[in-house]
C-alpha cells in the first residue's frame, strides 16, 4: 500500500532553508519531492499553501498547486471535530499574521489516511496522537522516501 504524506508549512519552509535549492548536493531531495507530488503521494491542504510567504518556495511549488487539496465537505467536518477538541489549535493574533492551517492539515490527513509531516514539536503532534494519525518530522520523512 502506498503511503500518502500530508506536509505542513513548517516542513516545507524548513526543507527550503535546510536543503537549499541553490546547492546541487540537495537536488536529489527536491527531485524526490517533485516525484512524490506528481504521483499524488505528497499532498497538503490549500490552507498550507496560503501560509507560505517565500517567493522562491512558492515558485517551486507552482506546478504542484493541485496537490494542495481544497477544503472538501469531509475535510471541513473533520476540521470542526478537531477544533471542538482543540480550540486553541487556531491562534488569532492582532499584531502579526495568524497561522490557521494546522486543523485543516490534520483533517486532510484524517480524510485521506495520510501521515502528517511537520517539524512542530507540540500542537500538531499532540492532536495527531489524539486522533491516531501518524505524525513524523521532516528528517524522518526524508529518510523514509529515500529507503
């Protein structure tokens, strides 16, 4: 059975920072990510794409926009369930942009049977554990997709 990975904003941003596009040594990582997006094994929520502010990363992701799934009725229902249990997962901030993609990311994983890929240490992993969704860090993901 093929594993479906549901990647978080922070994992994409960290990949961009730690495995820079501009260094040839990291080309295999970006080639593999492209293959996974193309095959449908790597997906995310449309809300995650909205959180990305880095122009270079957005440009690289442009051919894979269809992999950032819209908020289907099922995803919205799962998001409501998640927020009922974890209302603090969404933080409204008045002095800086809010990050609201987390519940949609987890809901997308619930609906698709996917594995969440994040570098968060508290929020997302805790919620994933509660809902029995496998959650791994970026390094684990890279190790798994190169096995």
